[in-house]
C-alpha cells in the first residue's frame, strides 16, 4: 500500500507520541520526579501564579550535611578524611593517621561537653542562691525555702536527693551541701553551706549572706567569661596556623604539583611528613596549653 494513501494522520501521530515522550522525560528529571512536575503544572494552570518550589538544591544539601554532622560524632570525621586522602593519595598512611586522631578528638569533645556542663552548673548554683534569698525574705523557714528554691532552680546535681532529704527531715544540711559541692562547677555550694551554718548556729541573717555569695559567684563567672573571650583570639590563631599545612597541600594539588604523591610515596617526603606532623602536634599542644593555663589561673 502506498504510504501517502494513509493521509496526514500517519505522520502526525508519531510526532505527537515523540512530543509526549519528551514531556514525560522532562517531568521525570524535575526535582521530585513526575508527581512533582504534574503538581506544578496543575498549580500553574489552575492559579496562574508562582509556585513554591521549596528551598534550593544547594540549601537542601547543606541542610542534610548539617543534620549528618549533628548525628555523627566529630571524631569520626577524622577517619572519613583519612579515607578520602587514602583514596586520593593511594596510600594507607592517611587511614592510620585518621584512626589515631579518633581518640584524641573524642577526648576533646568530651572535655568540651564537661566544660559546658560545669558552666551550666555554675549558673544553676547562682540561680539557687538568688531564689533561696528571695524565699527567705518572703518569710519561709530555711528548710522550706531551700526545698522551694531547689524545685525552681536546681543546682545540686546528683546530690539533690540527699540535700532535700536533709532539709525536709532536719538533717545535716551543711554537710549535704559540702558533699554536693564536690561536683565540678558546684563549688559555690561550699559558700552556701557556710552561710547556712552561720545563720542556723548564730542566728545571723541568711538572706544577706546569700546576696553577698550570689554577687561573688556572679562576679567570678563574669570574670571567667571575659577572660575566655579575650583568649578566644589566641586560640583561633593557633588553630588557623595549625590548618596552614593542609591549605598548602590543597594549593599544591590544585597547581598540579602532586604533594600527596611526594609525601606518601617517597622516602624524603615521608620523613618530612613525620617531622612536620610531630612539630605540628607539639606546637599545637604548646599553644593551647598556654591558653588553658591562662584560663585556669
């Protein structure tokens, strides 16, 4: 049969089929797949306005990376970096270095968490002194005032049950406070125990002593915070100088010099890597040690 005898439909139907296939593929490549493309088309045809496509792709990727970083402990990123350098440099040495850095970074993270807990306990003790002074001024007895202040502000940590039991049943409250003061950050409870002993044994004003204690603790906390803010620049400088060798490696790789091959596959490069790594570690430990001693002083 002659193909012209079929009429124009024999040629328009394949064209329409190809156009429909192209539209389906384009919709499938949209973010969210075919259903997202169909939804956008319906919204555009129905309202004729702009369609909220959600956050950009880069923002979504950054958000997913931030959530992944929050879930994965910081020390395991050292091992991931070691694996990446091992793949790029075709050597097992970066994996060994990354594995060795895992316990160091874990101790650093735990020390940072302990410092935050200590600072939070200091704030809780200051709030406890203020709340207890307010309850005493309101006319409550010291034991009842301590129970109310501890319920509102806390500050006793793991020893809260012992302190509250001593306050409720007439026990040795100063002794329980002194025991609770052994926790890091709760040293101000020793002053509270002294105020309590003086007020109960000698009849002195408990509220006035608590006010002075709260002022002293608050001044000490503010002084430590100010010193930490002044030392933040020195700590940041030390960390920035420690990161300069890694920046040099990145620049050398970008320039095509192949620094990873030299450091990981030649004798001289491995020697330089060992000596440089040792000096880097000693310098960082020395600089951060100065900052820690300044904070402790």
